[in-house]
């Protein structure tokens, strides 16, 4: 027990992670936008004392075993930029690159397997090395009929190792997230399913097309066209989206008006998906958006799409409503359906958890309670962190031996976290539209 | 004149008949034929006719390996980019293409080498012709790699590089025999990773600086 406590205290819990924790355990697993955090992971200003070095090396050891999809899960799960001391940073960066880019002969072979032709046989030009490396594949640039194209190629064997990689990540997840086994298993199935989907490029194209055609009317959004004849379950060919990644773009000091325009496009994009399509691009991390000339937002990477079941949708957003005018009974039912409380809870626990989740959701729902919300308001994020702090230190949560929050919540929370984070990075003020029934 | 050509084609067909007959026998029975006599009889030929083309069953297996090798080489040489490849890429390209050729004979190879392949420590003797040919190919790559300084020249060790590359070929073969992943994607990954490691080791590295330094210390004692 003492050992356990020491561990828990020694693993630093950053603000973001704390925030995630309280948004239900689901968010702990899912809510991370620090996917590419390896390089930025270490806060140089961090006090060494904060980190028990034994623990750090243990965590590093688990991390270094990770590869491919396991790395992706770890990235997804880690809400924490301050996790490792600088000394481990380099090691970890190396671990991330333990999958070096595909050699050109393998690219050729993959093309031959899927199309019976070499890249040169298909395109007018094709870059010999990748322009961008992603976690499960790499992106080349090609041209055909005067068009610039992006060709994404998946590393071989990734799909096949998802399940075994997830087993690898378990001990790490248990430790880092301070979850118990039951809680973890509750979500692993969902994560595994989604990861497997991410490796299916045919499905990705299908969904990209579906969502981009259904969102085509939203102002200031740009979607690439996808080309079936040069795509397969391991290769995706689409239009090249010229422009800058969000971060690069922000470095050019865009005007507030521009930032609001991009922010609004983002909000509208998510509004339409969540409330009308009931399926959502559930991976809002900065690498998946490109800002183009004229403040247009290019959207790539539909690898992770979450379909929102109707009853989950109703329960979840009913709680976000400004004035919770729902009768106690109804509210109980919603909490029950969302798996925030269960039959196994004592009466005392039920009251406590209902209170906590109500508080948390009303805070998360803040942007929905007004017509226009300024995401530059760090105070809002600060309050989320503080509540997270309070809850994660509460003994009721520590004692609880149950997973809380439905597995669908995992990706929906992750999506909203990501969206809020992006909007905060943008320092954007947006019209926070909502469906009629939520007003 | 006329008869000479017919005889020649007939001869060729005989060789092919034996090769195919042998493969079919292995595929259908899961084992090699019991004896040359029995095998020749099944093919409706005399035993001595068999010996005009092959000296033993092993020499048939050897011919299969050579065929696979030669098909691989003509495949990669037909690719435009091959000439532009670095030594590392050439070796990768060879292995990726070779695996595709092996695939066409997978059941046959599994029947012969699949069972107990883990115990296959020493090299089956029918492989040696293929090994010799491969080493010629490997030495061309190594020579080229040394010219471009992709591969470091080291005393004694660098004479064994061809052997090291051969061991890698054999490793890949055994890995592929056990591979159950769709499209043998895991073998692709194994090729990629092992070749990268090998070339990193053969390339100029800390090892060379170390050797150089050691030599210096030794000589200036
Ligand atoms: N159509 C495109 N036009 C321009 N750049 C692109 C395009 N598609 C991808 N990229 C570049 O490649 C990077 C990785 O692509 P993508 O996000 O699709 O890969 P991924 O395998 O899903 O990676 P991850 O899961 O890490 O996000 C992008 O961040 C972007 O820089
Ligand atoms: Mg991406």
C-alpha cells in the first residue's frame, strides 16, 4: 500500500492530465492531443525534484518497448507534457523512430502488390523519400496530369500487430494513468477497435468522402479529393493540401479576424458532424489541419471517425444544457445510461458522483451556454484544471473500483478536448452554435 | 537440321517435365518421391533417362532454387530505378522481389523445409548452388558500396560481408516460412529492419574510429 502510494505521488500529474482525469476515466485514455508529444514532452523548466527518477526510468522502459500502434495508444493516453525528464527525452525520441521510414524498394514493392505497377509507372513524378512521417505510415508527394497529390503509405505489419501492441501497452497504461485493470479493460476494447479501423485505408477513404461531401457547404473549409484508382487498404492517394500547419501559421502572426475565421470554421465543422451527422472526425490534433491562403482550413486524416449512438448523444448533451431542468429521476437515468453511476454504487457514492459529474459537465458545457465564447480565456481552462485537481485528489475517486463513463464517452471527450485545445491555441473567439433543442 | 531442333525442344521439355513432376509429387503427397526408379516410372520414363537431366532429387531442388534466383534477378533488373539504387536499396529490392518469387512456390517450399525448419541449422546441400550465385551478386553490391563509401572497408571483416549477407537471406527465408501475417507483411518488416541494421553495421561508424584509435595507440606504444 505504501509502495502504491509512493508510486502515485511520484508520477507527476500535469494540468492537462488532471483535467482529463476528471472528465471521466474515458478521457484519461482517450483525450490527448499531444500525440506528437515525444519531442515536446519535457518541460525544461521542470524541477527535477518533481520527478522520482526511478519512476521515470521505469516509465521509459515501458515506453521504449512501444512501437507502431502501441506508441499511438501511449500518445493518445498521455495527457502529459511534463512526463519525462530531459535525460529521457532523447531516448524516447529514438524509441519513436524505432520505425524508420520505409525504404524506397519497399514503397515500390507495396505499389506492385497493390497496383501491379511501380510509383513511376503511375505518376509523372514521385518523391523518393517521404515528405512527412506519421505514426503508422508516411506521406509522399506525387504529380499526375498537372495535379499535386499526397500519397500516404502504411508501414507493413502495423494492422497485424495492433492487438499484441495493446497488450504491451497495458502495464504502462495502468501505471501512468493510475487506473485499475477493470477500468482499463473497459476502454481497451474500444481503443483496439478504433485502431484497427485506422489501419484500414479503404474505410478511411470512404469516411473522408462521406464527411467531406456532407460538410461541403460549411464556409472556409477545404477537403482533398480522394483517388480510388491509386488507393488500396494500405495506400491513400488524395489532393495535396498546400498551406501551413496550425503552429507554423500562428507563427506568422495572423490577425485576430483570421484566427476567428479559422476557429469558426473548426467549430462549425464539429457542430455539423456531432449534431447532424452523428459521426465525427475524432482526432482533432493540430497535425490533421492545414491552413491555406485566404484563411481556409484544410482537413486531412479521417483515420479516426466515431459514430455517435443516438441514446448516448441524447444523454450526453442533455447534461450540457444550460439550465438543467430535468427531473431527478430523468437525470438519474441519464447518469445511469452514461455509466457514470451503476447498481454497484452505494447510495452515498451515487450522490457524490452525480454531483461531481454535474459540476464537470456544466463547466465543460460553458461554451454552449453563451452565444459567443472566447477560447483565448485561459481562466476557463484554469478552472477546468482546478476542478480536475480537486477531484483527482478526492478519496471517493481513489476508492472507487469501477470504470466510470461509457466507452463512447472516450472519443467524444477526446474530440471536445481536442477542439477546445485547438481553439485555445488559436486564441479564437467563435459563435458557439448549438442545435435548437439545446438552447 | 530439322530433327536437331525438335530434339532440342524435346530435351528441354523433359527437363521441365521432371521439375514439374517432382514439384507436383511433393505438393500432392507432402513428401519427396520414394526413389528415382518409382518417380521415373510415374512419369513414364526410364530411370536412366532421368539421370540425363538430374543426378539426384537434390539436384532438382537445387534447380528450383536457381530458377527462383534467376527470375528474381531478371525482375529487378527490368526496373528502371534499380540502376539508381544505393547498395542498401539494391539488397532490399533483391529481397523484396525474391520473397515474391518464393511465394509462387510456397506450398512446395513449406512441404520440404516447413516441418522442423527450426532445427534446420546446417544449410541443406541443395542450396549451395544458389548460395554461390547469390554471393556473386552480393559481391557486386559490396564492391559498389565500397566505391561509394556506403560500406566501410575493414581488415579481415569486410572479406566476410558476402557471407553475412547470405546469412541474412537465409534468415529471411526462415522467417517467411513461419510468417502467417496477411500478405506476409511481417516478412517485409523483417527485411526492412534487418537490412537497415546490417548496412548500419557495414557502414562507416564508431567502430572504425575505434579501430583507428586502437591502432594508433598500439603503434605509438
Ligand atoms: N493531403 C495532404 N496534403 C498535404 N500534406 C498532407 C496531406 N496528407 C497528409 N499530409 C501530411 O502528412 C502528415 C501525416 O498525415 P496523416 O495525419 O494523414 O497521417 P496519420 O498516419 O493519420 O498520422 P497520425 O495518426 O500521426 O495523425 C500530416 O500532418 C501532413 O503534414
Ligand atoms: Mg494525422
